[in-house]
C-alpha cells in the first residue's frame, strides 16, 4: 500500500516539558524521537519492522534514564520520590514484558506499544516528571551540579 | 459577502466626507483660535485614536495570522480524513475477504487430508501388523529349512557315491537358509520399527487433527467475527470519515469567512482615521483674525458632534464585528472539538483504552498467527515422520525382495534335487521327499513374502502421498494466510496512527482557537478609547462659545455646514446635523444614533469604505 502522506511529528518534545536539568531533558528528547520513529513507521504500515529494535532501545534507555531521574529526586529530596519510583518500576516491567513478547515473535503488537508510549509520554514524562521540574526550579535548582553517570 | 460589499463601494458617494469636513473647517473655522486650551484635549484625542488604530491593527493582523494557521491545520486534518477514508475503502476489505476464503479453503483441505491420511495410515498400520505377524511366523519356516538342510546332508551322506550328483546340495541349502533367516530377521526388526513409526505418525496426525479440526474451526469463527466486525466498522468509519472530511471543509469555509470578517476592521479603522484627520486639521487651522479664547467657537460644536457620532457608530460597528468574530471563533472551536472527539471514537479508538477495537484486533491477529504457527509445526513434524516411514518401507521392500530371491533359489535347488532323486530311483526316494517338502515350503514362503511385498508397496504409496502431494499447496496457503493477516495488521496500525494524528491536530486547533478567543480584547479596548474620545469631544463642545456676528464671516461659516448636511448619505449624521441646525440642545452624546452594522449587506451604510 503506497503512502503519499507526509505527516507532521506526532511525538515532539516541547520546551514546556523541560525539567531544566540538561541530562534528563536530553534523555526525554531521545524518548520522544524514538516514539516518533515508531509512529512514522506505523503511518507507513511498517511498525513491525522497527518494533524489536525500538523496544530494545527503550529497555536500555529506561535503565539509564530512570536511574538519572531517581538520583535527581534523591539529591533534591523530592517528596514524591517513592510514588515516582513505583511508576518507573511499573513502566519498566511493562516494557520488559512487551520486549519479551516481541522477541518471541509476536509482531502484531505495535498498536499496543504505541498506546503504551502515548500513556508514558502524556501521563509520566509530560505530567509526573514536570512535577519534579517544578520542585527543582522552585527550590533547589541553584544547588545542583551535573548528574553522575548512571550505572 | 466581500464581492457584494465591493459592489457597494462602487455606489458609495461620500468617500470624501473627511475632505468636505476639512473644507468646512477651513472655511467656517478659519477665524477661530486654535492656540487656546480647547485644542489640547482634541490633540490628545487624536493621539489616542491613532494609538487605538495601531493597536487594533496589530490585534487583527495577529488574529488574521492565526486564522491562516488554523486554515492550514484544518486542511491538513481534512487531507488526513480523506486518506483515512481511502484506507478504509481500499485493500483492507478485499484482503479481509480473501483471507476468509483462504482460511475456509485451508480448513476444508485439512479436513480432507486428515480423513484420507487416517484411512491411509490405518491401512498401513494393518499391513504392518500383517507383515509383522507373517515374519514372526517366518522363524518356523527358517527352522524347517534348517531341518531340511540337515536331512539333505544326512541323506546325501547315506547315498555315498550314488549321492555324488547332489554335490553340495546340503551346503547350499544351509547357506540359503542362513541368508533367508538373516533377511527375515531384518524384515521383522524393520517391521517393528515400522509399526512404531506408523503409531507415531498416527499420533502426530491425531494431534494435527486435534489442532486443525478443533482449533481451526475456532480460528475460522474468530476470524469470521473479527472480519465481519472489521468490515462493518470500516464501512461505518468510511462514512464517518467522509462526514468528517465534509465537516473539515465546512470549518475551513467558516475560517475563511471569519478571515473576511476580520477585514471589516478596515471600515472602522478608516472612520477613526477620518475623525482623527478632521480633528487634527481643526487643531492645525491657522489663526485667522478672530481672537479666540480657551473655548472653541460655537460652530465647532456641530463638527465635534458629527465626529463624536462617527466614533459612536464606528464603536458599534466594531463591537458588532468583534462580537461576531468571537461567536464565530467559539462556533469553530466547538465544531473542531466535535471533530476531535469523533476522530477518537472512529473505529472504536480511545486513547488509553486497553480494550479498544484496535487492541482487540491485534489480539485476534496474534491468536490467528499463533494457530497458524502451531499448524505449521504439526505439519512439519508429520512430514518428518512420514519421510522416515517412506525410507523404512523402502528398506523393507529391499529386504523382502532379497528373501524372495532366496526363495526362488531354494525352489530351483529343490526342483533339481527332486529330478536327480527321481533319476536314481528307489534309493533317492527320501531325498525326493525332502526336495518336495523344500519346494512346498519355499512356495509357501514366497506367498508370505509376496503378500508382504504387496502390503509394503501400498504402504509406500500411502506414505508418499501423505508426505508429498498437496503439502506444498498447504504450505503455500498457510504462508499466504499469514501474509494477509500481517497486511491487515499493517492497515490497522496505519489507521490507528492516522486517527491519533487527526485527534491530536484537532485538539491542538481547538486549544489554539480557545486561546485566541480568550486573548482577543480588542472590543473592550476600542470601546474604552472611543468612550474617552467622545467624552473629550463633548467637553470641548460644551464649552464652545458663540462667535460675534461678523457679516463676512458667518455666512461663509454656516454655508458649508448646510452644504455638507445636504450631501450626507448617512442618515444618522444627517439627523444629528439637522438637530444641531434646528437648535437642539447640545449635550454630551451619551447614546449615539443607531449605526449601520456589518452583519448583513442590507444594513451596511453607503459610507462604508472597503479596502
């Protein structure tokens, strides 16, 4: 099926999502870019071809990114740390399950993965993470130094 | 609307209202003092009005720019909708029907193959049982040959020289007996393996049948339900997306209309410009012999009332236009919001809904692919077993052929022995008996191996048919069905992504329109500024004083006012002027005469100037 449609970005990082911590904002931009690649592939009906690679990257990405976020929250004494950490755990386990299913040859799950990404980006990155940003900006931003490398 | 208004501009006769007014001022107020205090508030009004024009111009340009963006987004949504509609009407439905046909054909083929395979394997199993029984009894035949070989050896030894013609008959019989024993043992062992293989094949085929005849109907039922649902939803979605595309077109037209409405701002802007120009000229008139004070001349009152009236009318036109713009923006925002919601419900798509139609379809696709994979696996395993069965049958057929060759040799030996025994007479009678028994035994053995050969040939044919034949077709059908399922999924994910995009774009458009609507404060600013200006004009007018009756001044001052009144085409201005000439009391103009509005062509005054 030929696709002549030129679509604008569906997942696009915006300044309003900025946590104002360079490393974390950069990682969020990476997440949006990965999701957008998936969306563009799906628009062409080729989501299956990028599915495994995307999920592998996301699993790898979350290891580093969530660790960074949790370090930041610990350092600034963010009061919602436990709740946020629980969200990370949930996202990570759901992502791992999706990756395993894809690795087992289940390729017809791109819509489910896209739903998952929408939920992640809208409810977590663009909502929960911004609460951290609000806390960091209002209180302790001036005391922050660059984050150490996450293991 | 714009065309109609342009036509009206052709008939407009009072384009030069400002020029006439300026002439009036030059002629009638030439002798008035403008250096006094009364000019200062007018200059302030002029500055205020010029600032108002600049601000409203910027506001309207900004709104116009946003409207152009909205139009672009709406057209994009419309294009998305059209693409989605084409997607629903396109290959998806056809592929779905073809998939259904293939699955049904596949099901019937599997049923037929399972029935024929059952019968063939049952026959093979029966033949294998017969062969095994025959070759288990073959041991007795071999023993008998051994006995006959021993008897031959004893009898030829007893005959001594007379038996020399029998040569090494005993040794040959013994050797052949060993060969036939070895061949028989091999056939018996292979027969056991064969039985195991057949039983295994029966088991595998039973599994396949369980998968095909139990899971496949369920698969077909699920596929039928899914495809019916898909076709129905696609049909509805196509209709809905066409409706939404039409709605998009209407929204685009509404935005274009709104953009046209925005240009009405020029009408009011020009009125304000005229008033500002007139006031500016009034202030700039050179002193011309009349010693004025701080109060404006009495005749200036008329001009100021007319200007105030112009401003009041402009304010009301502007307010009506702003009100319409706001209502139109609100209406467009509502329609776009409806579009966004309709997009989300199209095909049962709901953001964050884990039981949405798309996810249900994905789950069905996954189930279909899993069953196809299990069918594939079962068939491959059966193929492997049947391939082994063919090889085993071939080995057995070779072994049986060897045994049958030995049987022929034994029969030949027996015939020769019987002939020689007959030639030597009575002494050879015992050997004659042995040879006859041997011949009968070999004949009976040949009967057994002949039947076995026939059974093995039939088994070989059955195995060949089961492992070959339509297998390639079956693989091809499975492969095509799998490809079609994946293609349907691709179509599904494209629809999902497009709908996501349409919903997001529509929502963004709706939010932007609301933001523009919320930030559009030109109406209030205009009213406030006009209110200030009119208050200032009224105040200057109230303090105007009568000019001493100068014979050369008054006629020339009054005449232009009267001329102007005759040429007014705006009824409201004419009314004001006439009331002033009639000596009506001049007061602060709290309520302006009813102005022309921009809501419809018939209501537009002739003095509306469009650019």
